[in-house]
């Protein structure tokens, strides 16, 4: 895990045998840190074979063009948001506000709700969790109780904001309630620290808070 710094989102580096899978890329300011972390695992940076985006906001997808240019991994984006990456309007929700350009990037895999992704010996279910953005996803390993939650839900009752384009407060409440019924042990969010062993409790609190405030 590369913990978010400033505006960046968390970046997760998953070892898959001799290959690496990234979940999110940050803004692009810390791509060199990703490469150093991969090398610290005894692997070359070009062992990054796949990048999965939880959503297309620039603090999660901004590093994608450089990584693709350097290494050419497979790019996996939820089918409802792949258009933003391929059109060069990726992170459209933030980049247009900040005047940031985003080079068109080919999406190799358009993820679908409910499909299973194998990473190493684990199976992760793709779950579309609209609210923060319409195409936000979480990745859930049911056997081990591991949830990568993107910006849908955070620790301590926090949750993603809904005031950017395609944000939807009612949808976010429904998404967090759905996640609260899962047996989540370990919560790996898009911002803030990871939660080990007590993920479900934090998601249940977020569901109550979201229903109250949204």
C-alpha cells in the first residue's frame, strides 16, 4: 500500500506470482514510488501486468498514462467509465475543474458488475457501487473478507463525496448499505488508513452516517 499524500488516493500493489497488479495509480506524482515498491518485492517494474481503476477521478487515475507509456500493462476499467479514459476525458469529473489534460488511454478490459477477477490465488468480485461516481467499483474477496472500496466507503464512518458530476447521494446510501451486509474483515479504502479485522464495523457505521447526512 502507498498511503495517500495530499490530494492523492491510496495505491495498492498486489503480487501475483512474478507479476504485479495495481489497484489505482494516484495522480501520477508518485509513480516512481510505485516502481520502487515493486522493486522492493524483488520484481522489475515491468512486471506490472495489470492496472485496475476503482473510478476515473484524477487522484486515482492520473498516473495511468505514464505507467502505460512506460510498461504497457492491461488497463481494466468499469464499463460505465471506460469511455472517459479512452476519450482523453478521463478524470473528467476533476480534470476539467483543474485544467488538467488527460491523454487518451486504451482500455483493455471493460469490467462488468458481478464478474470475478483472479489475482494470485484470490478471487475478487467486481461490485458496481454508484454514488461517488456512477461507475465506481469495489473489489471483494469473499473467502478472505477483503474489500478494496475505492472512494465509496472509508474508515470511521466516512464515505465518498457526491458533489462531482455523476455523484448521487441516494445511490451512495444504497451502495454502502449493500456493502454493510458483506462479511468484510479487512477494508482497503481509496483514502485514509486500511482497517484490519474490523472492516464490517466501519462500513456499518458509514451506512448509518450516510443515511443520516445524505
